[in-house]
């Protein structure tokens, strides 16, 4: 079981592999074109569903935020709803991970809280 990071200048993918080939997870974000400080989460997924609730998704997201911050990311957004369309559960997950509602559809996490954080 372990985590690996695959990253380039405009995208980050964190992968978790479990004890069997069926156990896997991923968190992926991309930098928005023309805006070096703003990144958007493309997906956070842990399979099979029986692995959810074990902290794997939170770990993936923590590693993703760290990697994005290292690449100059200041904010990270996500549009909850996802694969099972359970927006309420997904909003709760992201709130636990430090995200705040931005509007009805999008949430934001501020990776840099002051100018001193970015220096």
C-alpha cells in the first residue's frame, strides 16, 4: 500500500495503490491556463467504495494540496457532485479537508493565507 506523485508544471496526480489490484485511488488537479496561481481539481476517487471512509481520500487531497502549493498554487477549486452525484456528502468531505463554499456549485481552498506564505 502506498502513495506516489506524478507531476508536471501544469498538472499533479497523486495515486494510491492498495493491497490488491482492485484497490486504488487518485487525486488530480490542473493549473488553469493563463493563471499560474489558480488550480482546479479534476477528480478525487477511491475504489472500491468499501475503501471510502478510511482516510485515503483525505490523504490523497493533502498530498495534492502540498504539491500544488509547491508549484505556486494559491487557490484550489472543486465542483462537488462527482461520480455518485451525492453532492451533500462530497461537500462535507471537502469541507473537512479545508474547502469553503465559493458559490452554489464550487468550493475553494486557499493554499496561501498571506504574502509571507508564498515567500
